[in-house]
C-alpha cells in the first residue's frame, strides 16, 4: 500500500499510531502521584520529540545510507530557523510560508556546503562540514547581527510589518498559527487522576514527521537509496563500474539538509524564536548521537534515538537533590546518603555527564544502536531452545560488540 | 612595518598553543591512526593540573597570632599555608608564586598516565573500527572528561596568575629598534612562545636522535614490518600516546595565565586544532607545527582594524576559510603525505 511492501507499511502504521496516541502513553502516571515528574506528555516536550525526530530522520539519510559523517548539520537547522522567523516578521504569522521558506533556504545552503564538502570523504568531510557550521555560527553571532539578531536572537515583535496579516488587536501579541489555529492552543482531558493534553502544534509537527518518515521509507527502498548504500559499502568499486557517486551523495546531503531546515522551521513555529546557539557544533553532535543511539541506517531507529535523548534531557536534568532524597527515603539514612551522593553527579546539572557516558557505551558495546539491541534480544527469544541451560546462559551474558 | 611586527608577535602565543595541540594530534594520528577528538580535553585537564597544584600549595591551617589583635581585643586568627611550615615563609611565598611553572613537573607524569590509561583502556579497542566510530567514542570521552572537571571545579573560569616576575608587559618594539611604545607585549606570552619552541624541538629531537624515536618513526612508516622484526611496536605507540597527552597537558598548564581555564576551553581549541592539522597535512608533524604558527599569525592579522573595515567579521572565520581553500586546492594539506586517510 502507498507503494510500500507489507512490512514497511506496518512500520508506517505503527509510527502513525504511536504519534497519534502519544499524549496518552507519554502520560502514564496520574498528576498527583510522585512519579508524575516522569510524564513526558506536555506539549513542549512532545513537540521536541517529533521535531528532532524529523532532524534525525534526515541526518540518517546521509549518515545511515552513505556513511558520510557530517558534523555540521546544525547549521542547516539554524538557517531554517532564521528563514522561518523572517517570514513571520515580514509576511504573516501563518506557519506555511515560514516552514516552506525554511526548507528552501536550508536546501540551497546545504547545496552550497555539500558541493564543496563532498569533494572530500572520510575525516576530511567531517572537518569541512564542521568548519562550515562553525563559520556560520561565528558569523551569525558577529557580523550578520542585522539579519540574525546576534546574541539576543530574533522574536516576532508587535511593530513588525507582517503585510498579509491585518493589524493586531490592541494588547494582542503575535502568535504562530495555521489559518487561525494557534500553535499553542491545547485541549485538556481529565480522566480520573490523569490529565491528557492535546496540542495543535504537536499534531501539526507530528503529521509532518509522519510524512517525512514516509518519504524516508520511499528513499530507503528506491534505486536511489540502493545507490547510496553502494557508496557506503564501496565507493571505489562504484567508480570502477563507471558510476559517479557525487550526484548521489550531493542529493542525499541536500535532502538531509532540507529535513534539517524543516525541523528548524518547525522549532520556530512552536516557540517563535531563533538564535545562533542552535548552530553550535554541540547541536550537530547531538543529532549524530540521536542517530547512532537509535541505530544508524535503520528506518525507525533515529526517531527512537531522538525521542530518548530529548526525554532524558528533560527528565534527568529536572531531578535535583531534594527529589533524590525523597526517592531513597525508605532506606536506612546511611545508605540513603551514599546513594544520593553517588547518583547526584549524574542528574540535574550533570545531565551532560550521563549523555557522554551513554554516548561512549553505545559506541563501544552497541554500534548498531537500540535497534541492534532489540534485534539481539529478539534473537535470544526466537532461537529454537535446544536446552533450558543454553537459554539462561545466553540471557545472562550479553555478547560483546565484536 | 611596526604594525606588521605587532601582528606577528600577537599571533605567536595563540599560534604556539595551536602548534602544540596539533603536534599531539598528529603524533597520535601518525602512530595509532586514530582521530582523537578528546585531545582538547587533555589540554584542558593540563590547565586544571595547574589550578589543582596552586590550590594544594595554598592549603592552609588556622594559627592564633598573639601579636595581632582583632577589633574585640582577642588574638586574631591567621591562615597559614602548610607550605610555610615545611619551607619557611620566604621560600613558601616563592613556591606559591611560581605555582604555574612548577605544575609542569606535576602535569607531565599525570598526563602521561592519563594518556596511557586512555589508550590501553579505550582506544586500543578501536583500531579495527571505522574512523567514524573512533571520532564518536573520543567525542563522548571528551564530553565525559569535561563534565567531570565541571563537577569538581564549577563552570566559572578560575584565574591562575603567572609568577610576579613575568606579570606585566614590556616594550618589545624598542628592543627591536622601533619607536618606543608601539609594540607593547606581555612577558608571559613571550615565555609561552619560548616554552612552545622548546617543547616542539624536544619532541622532534626525541624522534630524530634516539633509538626509541627511530623505531617509532619506522613504525609510522610501516607498522607491520617493524612488528615482524620482533619489536613490540604497540607498546611504543602507547608511550607515544602518553607523550602526546603530556604535550597537550603542558600546553594547557602554561596557557592558564593567558586565559583563565574553564571546563570548555578544550573544546574551543579542539575545533581550531583540527583545522590546523588539516591545513598542515594529516600525519605530517612539521606541517602541523608550521600551520599552527601560520594560522595563529593569520588570525591576528585578520583582527587588525584596517582589515576589519574592509571585511567585517573576517577574524571570526579566517581559519575556516583558509582550511576550506586549502582542502579544495591542496587536498593533502600543506605538507601531507600521500596515502594518509585517503580511503
């Protein structure tokens, strides 16, 4: 169906169902319970899940298929953000022109960067893209301040022209909308102790993510996608058979740049602001991590990776000493103090330490990411049990990465 | 002419730091074939060796001084560093004053140890993996090291002054025969440049004139053959990793008076150091050093007022622009060898 085989269609359906029902299953704990802080079903975080999902899906088309490791993709996200905010300042608060232009601008920008960077491969390619991204970041911070707002960034102001919108009513502030449907309008549903939030912005971003995901499946299964895999497995041999790989890699680079632009435009549509820090190279590193963590080269892995990272970032960094003490309250006080002292460096402000450790552990033990982990667990159960001993052994010690 | 000399000497200190870090990166790359994204973190740890030592030296205990009274008439309490007890006050003050240079002695073994531990514990397992994996795991390591330092020392820069004798500036222009007060140069930057020159020549001399260095160079050229000759080349390469870490560490120690160290100073230098290595040519030690100084000086020329008027903001991006031009016109960098990283 939709040009997909049965398995892919099931995957697409799964993604559709998951995103549609996310407000329910991301809020598994009642509002009053002590576990409510693990709820992820609030609009801001759910929007980030799907937007960074789009970003990671796009990055995966480049890195997962061709193996070219770009360390500068945040630049395209940033460029898309700036394009979107300018549309909102000049034309209208409707998000359609904003998101459209952000895709176009990011596409053109990535065409220019890719045209130069793709002359080299391997580590040189990584460093070239890193150099371009850092260059854009420095420029956005300093010389381009009239366009980018420099350190303060850009926000829509009441005094902006917005030629398509009528004048704002007195006291109203400009809000991003889709034909009058405001991005931050929500509908709350209380069931028993649970409170579920349905947010317009989230569902618009989610629909775009499902479309992006569908396009990514089609690319993965197309002859073009097969060409990109050929680039990854042996570029020399591809050259010997008389195929120039550059048009293919460049196309992949531009496509992933446009995905990044879409993500950047959506970020602006949700929070109506753009700043240079979105282009910083740690932001590029983050999308690499999302893709690797989920599983580079798999379809759904990057979405899972993006969701997991954003979830942990929001939840782990909120835990502070008081919360920890409350958790371990049932223990003897000595044990409680020790545990709090041990766990404390990894939560709250120490979230980046957890992130770094997770990054290392995944690269060392699970180069295929979560998807490989799931496949291994699946293999454990699907293997025909020869004897019960065998199975216990296999479950007890996970096989090392190599 | 004066302006020209001024920009050249201004570029020397940053250039020295670039050259030292790039030298270490190239050593690791040339011997082990690993792209080390954690090298900036090693530079940062070196800087924090200096911070730690100067804190340890000023550890004090409280002594009740009967000769002085506080405003209530009680004997006042004075904090006395332990080091006074060991060496007396005069020597103790000198030692505290010279904390930064003394830290070099501490930093070398510490950094060697850290380097060897990283190589044996982590990087050893990544020789056969893709370059992308090596980049990613060292990137993760850099984040971890940086966050550990942040946890213990906080996020704010920690001022670590140079010894009294080298504080302040002098009239460098007058020494060279220009008009006085044209080229004013801080003492410590000259010290840093001299120090970098010594370290770089020491590394080159070590590689060129010792048997150990000869074996390492042979291993860089053809690791397999050296191994077949019955030489344990892995062990020597591990030591070279330690050496590269020590070079980065002492570069960080000496840089503390120029810029107060904070936990992300390594990352700031790392990206630029990669640019330096690429411009110099992957795997070429001499190229890395020359490109380090060249780019440092170029950066300082780009921040001249006259240049900024014509090309605003060029000082922010000059290094990247140069790297892009070099990579596109001379793909192997200025002095790169053929066959390095060309797959």
